[in-house]
């Protein structure tokens, strides 16, 4: 069976696209929302998000921990943020190769922002049978597409809750 190479989901957040982008495009903050990511460390001297920015993400799934090296491929404030994952390892991302791409799109919608998160499997050189077998071990019985669909949904729900709570905390109350 051919594998699904990309999955995405969207959610409407009651905040401006620029505000949502500002949070999502900070790789050190992703651990607040992601069920696997534990945060990141930006490499190099320049800290603001830009195309070419490199960061190492710390991740955890159950007892397993790993680090990825990622490079930002799109940094369009309020519109799009994307990065590719191109190295992985237990403590250091030593194993290099095409692994995955992540993309976030931001569109004005209904007075807020529709955020669409997309994961794309970059392991195109892996035979489907090998990738599917590896995926089922790494995700306890699912393909990465199925697994990432759940992760994306969780991330988007957590992002929405956090940003709307922060947005509402800054609004004056209508009580007496």
C-alpha cells in the first residue's frame, strides 16, 4: 500500500495573523503546544526568524528522546512559516538526510486567523514497505501520516487555547 506523504489540519484562532505567526515562528516556543517537541535551540548569532535560520529541536515520545536539526525555508510574517528537518540523532543530530517538512499558513478569517499546519514526509527514497514497517515500530502501530495527523490536531488545539487565553487576558471586561 502506498504511504500518505502529507497531512494537514486547520483551526480558527481569535487573534490577528501577525500575532499567531509571531508565536509559531519562534522554534524555542513550540514545546508549549506540541505533544512531542520539548523546545529548540537556535544556532548562530541572529535570533529573529529568517529563511536559512538553523535550529535544533528537542523531542520526546514516551521514553524515547531525540534531537533534530532544522532549517527555516519560509518566514513571511503573518502569512507563512516553514522549515525542513534534515538531521536526527539521540543527543546530537548526526544522521543527515531528508526527513520531513513542516509548514504553517496564516489567513485572515472570521475576524481571526485560520492556521493550517502541514507535515510532509521527505523520506521519498525509502521503499514504502520499509517506511511503513519503521513507522509502525516508532509510533506503536500507526503510519507516520496517521500519527502526525493526531499530533497536528493536538498542537493546533493547544495553540488556540494558549493564544486566545492571552488575547482575552488583555481585553477589558464588560462587567459593571
